[in-house]
């Protein structure tokens, strides 16, 4: 047995790593069997330790004793700790919660199959639970090796993915810069029911960002061009079958996860054929159908997918797609070599021998699901707010911030209305940038938000709200929320003159001097209640005029639309956030009473202490809540 203590004393290594290794050797089943070494790896310095890990259980592919390498970044107890199987006496297959376990670099004694030890896996958490103790040099190395022992035990008993765990797709090694984006969800799952038997079809792509190598799948069609599902920003002009801008690839839907046991994604066409045999899918027949359409064309993309659950043990509820860049096939203008006749059969024979031979490796492309359920999983409105259609009038400083918050947090359909253009002096507190100076604010804001959220419906009206009641009625007919951020009396008068059959949530938001106070009028009515608005707001504006007079300014009306209006961006962010909170509570409560909510910044000894909230209505005086 290696005398680790004496070696650790002799080798010049950081004291934190020495102590960590000393503590880790006490774990039952862990044996250090070679001298530690220092190596540059993936752009950093790592200390490597050769290990034997022993478990009680075993299987045909996981022996009781296996060999491993643990790599500890020299910034320990910070930085990375990675555990890899050894090329000698290590495991050589890929499991869940593991990178693709390929042979790896010829010069390295370990394979590529790094273990995922920090994910919240139930089987690991019950035995070696808790979070990675980053910063604790006495415990962190021991924690990782304890997790590795537990991981091995779960691998041997086929329990790395248990019922109740989040479903994990296999690891895909993606080397290309090109990204493919889609938006599958449980809401689209039923559309695929007729096709999850190995069916092929056409996928139409849209360039998300110019020159950014990201393509958005906006239409899935049968091979005959019949649409299965389409998504924004699909249009017949840019993506229809007769469009000269149309860019296509293929989709291929399988019956079940496409893996080699225990959990390896195929790396070449031979492995895919092996999995196809297991699922009764004729891989060559599908590839031949694709090849007949793309010979001589530029390399195209194949989205290969399968139904998956979100939680292990539950039923499938979403389609998972993974993109592959198909190899470029020789043109039919070039006859197959060897004296073969230029027939479809012989062309396919050439394709099969050259491009689709068993050993030919895949070129996986990074594939991302941008559905709001995924994109906004870290923070999103409830479904009532997300589904509410919004009209936002006034895309200035306050309006642009509110619009961005609404879109980022999940509103699916928003209309932006503004007739003004962005000026250089707007930039001090506007969400837009200098590259759109001179453009209409509504158009520029819609374009900017659409780049980040291409699946959100964002419509811009690059004109002032019409004074025609009929036009306004039609324009805002389907809007559940009408949000005025102009601070302009004319907008109030226009909205007052229209009556809608379905009541709307009217919000008029503006700010006071230096945005120290935020005024939010709220009412649920068939038309905007301008009389109540003016009567409730007038006493508040009188107070505000006094504030302005004390500071040598003249208040002409509420709002931050004037380029000289004194208000900082950080204060407007507070105002916009307050407005969002009021809108959300109004939708949840849906009370028709008209009120003005006032948020005022509070200070103590020149220190900001928060916001105070007060409400005012015709039936009550100003009162705190």
C-alpha cells in the first residue's frame, strides 16, 4: 500500500491539498496507490491522485474494485475537483450523470468520462448528501470521493436515475459553433403522437441573430410539406415553401431515448444502427430518403428526437431534439466510381460506403430548448399574468423598463405604442442603446426584445395613439391590460372616449420629482374612468408641485417624458418594479375599484431604507398599508 503520509510530506504541494488528501484516505473503500503529480489540464494547474475505489456491490460492467484519477485544481479548496475513470482497470462505458466515457487523449492515463458529483441525485444525496463544501479544505476532497463511492454503488445497481429524479438526457459532445434552437413543451407534445415511430420530416430554420450561428426551428412539416407545428417568427414570406429565403433541414422522431446501455448517446452511424435495430427503426431507409434530397447540396442539419418525461418514473410529456450536422454528399452529376451505373441504388451505395459508414463519427450541434418554461424557469410570472395580453402606451424611460420586465418575466403577447423617436439624451435612463438613435422607440424596443425572446409576440405601433375612438377600440380590443406610461393627459382623454364590451385593467403609471415617488392609478372598467383619475390624483399632484417649487422647478404634469425631467435610472427601476407588482396583484384580485397607489422612497440619516406604500381613493384619505 502506498505510504501516502510520507509522500505528501516530501512533495511540495499546497498545504490545503495535503490536508484534504490526508482526510480523504480515511474513507472506507478509497485507496491512494501512486504518487501525486502536478499537471496542466484544460487551462489550469491540477494535482492528480491515482485511486482505487472499492464498493460492496458489483455488476457485469462495474467490478467491485476500479481505478480512477482525481484532479484537484491548485486553488483548492476553491476551483474544480474532477474524478475520471482510469484507462487501466477503470469502467469503459457511459452511465447517467457522466460525460461521454470515450478513450480520450492518448497522453493522459484517464478516460473522458468525468463523473457528475454535484448534481442533486437522490441516490447520491441520501448517502453522501449536502452541498459541495467549497472553501472547506478539510472536508471538500473527502466529500467528492464519498460521492464517487456512492456513484459507483448506484451504477452497479442501476439506480443512478431513480423515480422522482429530474430526467437526464445522455451527454453529447458538441464541437461545432452552430447552435440549433427550438421551443418544445408539454403543450406541443400531443402534436407528435402520429409521428413517434421513426417518421421523417422537414424542419424550417430562422436565423435568430445575424452572423451568430444560431438557427431557430420555426416550422416542423411532413415530407409532403404539411405543417405539424409552427412558431414565431414564422412567416410565409420568409419561411414558406415558395420563399427564396427558406432554409431547411430534417427531423427524425424515434420511439424512445436513443442510447446504448447503460446511457451513452451514439457517436457514429454504426451505433445508431444498433439502437435502431432495438427500436425496430430502419436507419438506412431513413438516411437513404434524406440522401436522395440533398446530394450535391451544402451540409444540412438533422434533428433527431424522442419523447421524454421531465421526471423519472412519470410518462413522457415533451419531445427532446438533438441536432446533427449531416455530411455533405457527392452530387448525382458524378457517377459512382467503379463503373457503377448512375442509379439511385448505386448513389445510395456510394453514400453508405463513404458518408454513412458505421465508423463515421457524428458532428453533434449544440441544441437548446428556448421555450419560456425553460428560459424563464428561474423567475417567471404566474400563468394568469403570462397569458394576459398587454398594450403599453409610451416607450420612454419608464415604459421601456416596464416593457422589458414584462417580457423577461413571461408575458407572451405585448403591444408597444409610441410615436416618438429615440434621441441621444434619452440614453441616460432608457433600456435601448446608441445604435438605434433616431429610430422609433416602439419599433426599436420591439426589435430589441424580440432578439432575446423570439417566441414572444411583440407588436409595435410606431405612431401616437389615434384620437379616433373606432380605431382605438379596434386596436385594443383583445388587450386585457392597458398600461399608460406617457404621463400625458391626452392619452387619458382618448381612452375615456372608448367603451369596450369586456372590462380591462387600466394602469396609468408616472413618477414625481427625481422619481422619489411613483404614482400608479389602477381601475378595472369598460372605459378609462378619467373623472375618478383626476379627482384622486389632484391632491397628490398639489403635493408634488410644492416639492418641485421647493427645488426651483415647475411641474407641468406627471411623468418622465420630458428630456429635462430629473430622475435617475436606478430610481426609475424602483418605480417600474413597483408598477409590475401592482399589475400582478390587480390581475390576481381583479377588484374594480379605482385607486392610486403611491410608493415613496424612505431614508434615515441619508441611508435608503426602502419604499413605503400608500393608497388613495375617492372614498378614503391617504392611508398606509
